């Protein structure tokens, strides 16, 4: 499944390398400058200790060679006469050198630990910031953004992409910096040791760096495609797990397995492309490194033969040469980490840079307590610019305390109307006002604090029943939670559980039935004590008896509140102050139940069809229904 146009990941094949995003990710490091100072300061000390060892080895070798070859005027006889003293000095020198090398090795080990530990601390802190910023951004992004993008892709960016950037900050960046320091310091030492031999190997370095840049440009788009395919695979898995009951009910396991296999095959194919590229890269890097070593062996050997290079200098040169080509040998791994990190950084910042369509306007004020007068003034709405209007010049007024019922066929615009009140979307034309104030002129947080919502798709979170009821008011007391549950006809079934209100609801409320989940959701909205109440088909998953009890409770609770009710059954909205009948995004009829029966052919048709289709209520409820003026 590919992402739609406009999605953060873009279409396959459209990805372009963008190392600027990786540089932007590095700008998070100064937030933790103390940890960075410890990490990179340790790196410099450890590298300096590493660079001292070849110098000590040269001194040992040159001292021994000079002593045993003899430099006195009488040559060999003088050397033989001084053998005991030469041997003593050599032994003493070896002991001193051994202790010095051990000291520098210990120093390098200590500071290498400090470098590794603090660089990991640094990368974990930056990853923490990325995850929090991504989560906060995704929480704030408008519903239209989520309509266009897959959940799986967003999850991958907050997890796997962040981890790719973290790995580069914790390993690749340290290795890169160490390589640069080691390379520069080694070149300085080699230049001061032997100009001619250093000039011989210099032309090899640009070749290595060109290979570095070339493979980086090739690898980054490949890794972008890998991340896209991981996201697609994650989407299939997420959708399958969420709809597992549907899959099994329709015996679609083989088809879902085939769908997952196709996504997995796409991912494997892309990862093999990456592996193929790097299988070619690593031999190139090692070829360049070995070529340099061969050149040094030849030219260094000739200088020893000519007497212009001592054995100690040649040995030091050889050891430093390993330091010179060691970073080049690491290029493949560094390129790998860098390409992955730059691709992932680009995907991360695409989300962080996304302009939210629903934001607080500059100067937006807090919406204080309201009376609840809601007005739709010539509202037109399109989900996508240039698309067909979902609502077309809709106007109506809900007075404080009124109950407004919305009826109509699927796709008529009922849900769109209630989505515009809390600014889940913004109107394309016209305006929505509360107490005469345009909802776009107040802060989103203060607006939604005045509105209680029970959506058609009931969502509960992992935790207890009490936690879910108190979701909008975590500080609510148990008595307040119980009062809300009683009002929503949820208290009785809650108390049937052994742990009562402390009963875990399971993932997405899996331990509760559809009707139970809906009543918990109603209690959650009622606990906010909102002035505006939105019920989106909130009794669709309950039986007639439960529906009646919920409706009876809601009738009491909706007094003094402006309420918007979407219902498929007319029986649930007979007592509404105003019923709006919608068809194809327009209000085709309005009034109360009696008025619409006389004036609206569509309403009368819906009412009569439901009278015929509805089953008779339980005999025990007939009297109660009659008491409140409801016909069975």
C-alpha cells in the first residue's frame, strides 16, 4: 500500500538526498553541551593517547639500533667493549617504554569508556527530544492530515526513524569526528617525520573521499525507500491486528497473510538493493586502503636502502599509516549510518515542519464560560481544496439549552457538522460561532474545554474504568466518577465486575461489550459538565432497554446544555427541540417531530420505515416509555 500524494513520505521514487536535515538534527546536540563536552573531550584525550604509542616505539627501535650498530670512531671494538652498558640502557629503556605504553593504553581505555558512555547519553537524550516533539506534533496535526496519511508510516517515524538518527549521533558521528581528528593529527605527524613519503600517499585520500560522497548520495534514497517499505509493512500489521475479529469472521487469514507477504517481499527486495550497494562499497574502500599500504612499503623500503629513513621512523610511519587508513576503512560503516540517518532525519522533519491546518490564530483569546448559543452562518465545507462540498450553505441556530437532532442518510453531512463545532476541521466558507464569537478567534484548548463529545467510534485507553471515565478530568473524585457513570447508566454493570471501577478495560476496551464501552464514553463526556454536548450516534451499540435508560438519563443531563445528537433511530430524538434533516450536504427540512411529520416527506418516510422495521420493546418497558411520551 503506497502513501497518498501529500503524505510525508512521498511517493516511491520521489525521494531526494537531503543532508541538510542531518545537519539540522545535529543542531539538537548543543542542548546537552555538558554531555557533549564530556563525550568529545574524552575522544580527543583517547585519540592523543593512541597517537603517542608509535612515537614511543620509534624511540625504542632507534635507540636499540643506534646502540648495537655502534657509532664510536673505533667502530666494532668500541661497541663490543660497551655491550654491557648498551644492554643495560636498552633494558632500562624497554622497561620505561613498556610502562609508558601501558600508561597511555590505560588512559586511552578510560577516556574511550567516557567517550562511548557519554556519546550514548547524548544520543539517547536527543532521541528523547525527537520522540516527544514528534508525538506532540502528531497530536496537534489536523484531522485532514491524518485523513491523508497512514498510521503505520507515522508510527515508524516516531520509532525506527528516530532510532536511525540516534545511532548516527551515538556511533557514526563519534566515528566521523574520531576519523577526522586521527586523519589530521596523523598527517601532521607523518609530514614532520618524512615529507617525501607523506606526499606519496596524499593523492589516495581525495579518491577515498570521493568514494565516500558518491556512495552517500547513492545510499540515502535507497534508505528512504527502506523506511517507506517498513512503514507499509507496519501499516498492514497495525490494520490486521486492529481488525483481527473482522479478518477471522470473514475467514480472510490467507488473503491477509498474502498481503503481509507482499509488503515483506518489497522490504526484503529494497534491503537487498542496499546490501548490493554496500557489498560493492566495502571492497572499494579496502582496495584503496591496501593500495596505500603497498605504496608505502615500496617507497619506504627504498628510503631505508638509501639510508634516508631509519628503521624506527619506518616502523612509526607504518603504524601511523594504519591510523591513516583505519578511518578510510571505516568509511563504509560511516556512510551506512550517515545515509540511514539523513534519510530518517528528512522524514522526521517533514512531520515537524508540516503546517497545521488547525491552529490558534495570532491574538486568539480564551473562551470563557459560555451560555451555549451555536450558530452556523452560511457554512460550506470541503475536505480537500477544489473538491465537492460536503456541506453546502448550511445555516441554523441552536439556542442555549436546546437539543438539536441531526438526521439523514450516510454521507449527508451530519458528522461534518459536529466536527466543525470543536474545530476538528475549519469551514471553507461562512463561519461557526458560539455566543457570537467565531470559533476560529478563540484558542482551541479553551473551545474544546466547553464541549463534551461522545463519538460514534468509541475509543477507550489501557487502564481502569475509572481512569477512562476521568480521562478529561484526572483530578475528579471517585464520587464524581460514580455520579457520571450513574447518569450514563453504566454504574450497575461496572459494579458487577469484581474490581468495580478499578477493573482494567484491556486494549481499546476489549474486555467490555460495545454497549458498555459506549456508556463509559458517555460518562467520560458528562464528567466534564460541558455547556455544549455532542452525541454522535452514541446509542447505536446498545439494545432498546439500555438505549431507553441512557436516553432517559441524557434527557435530564441535557437540560441547560446545548446538545447536538446524531441518531439513526428517530425514537431517540423525538423530544428534540429542533430536528435538522440533511440530504447531500444541505438542510432539506427543520422543525420538531410533529412539524416535520406534517411538512417533510423525507422525515415521514424515515419515521414510517422505522416503525415497521423496529421490533417491539420488552413488555416491561412499554409503561415506562409511555410515561415519557415515547411510542414503542
